[in-house]
């Protein structure tokens, strides 16, 4: 098996697919609100960044197996860290992500 290549840093907002699904349902329910018209974007995420190495460790823990990987430099154009600002979804949709990275894996 070839190794999985990891860029240095690589902090991203990982979200469990079930949290994402619940967020989409909350957004659809918002359409039923008579006060709401038009459209509005909502960020769905945890609001916290995890490094690729942290996610790799969680996969290792979940699988009980070593995952071959090689740490390499960042690709041109990659930003070091990015994660969602979810306060609007919490306020207007009454939604927050609740699953942990361990549950995702």
C-alpha cells in the first residue's frame, strides 16, 4: 500500500456527516418560517480546526492499525488553517455540531 501524503499544518474543520445532515434539515425547516424570505448562507462546521495529524491519530485509534503516511511540505496556494464560523447557524437554525473526531472515525 502506498503512503498517505500529509502536508505540514493543514488545519481544517472536519464535521461528522450526521451533523451535516441535521444542519441541512435545520436549514430546510427555516424555509417554513413565514418571516424568512429569499436565501441566506449558513456555515455548517464545528468552528474548530483539527490538523491532519490529529485526524490521522484519530483514525489510528479507531482502526487499531498504523496508517502509512509521509509528511511533506504544503502545496502552493494551500492556506495553513481554515475553519467555519458557525454562530449564525447556532443563532438562527438552533444548530451546532455535536459529534467528535473520534465519532467521525
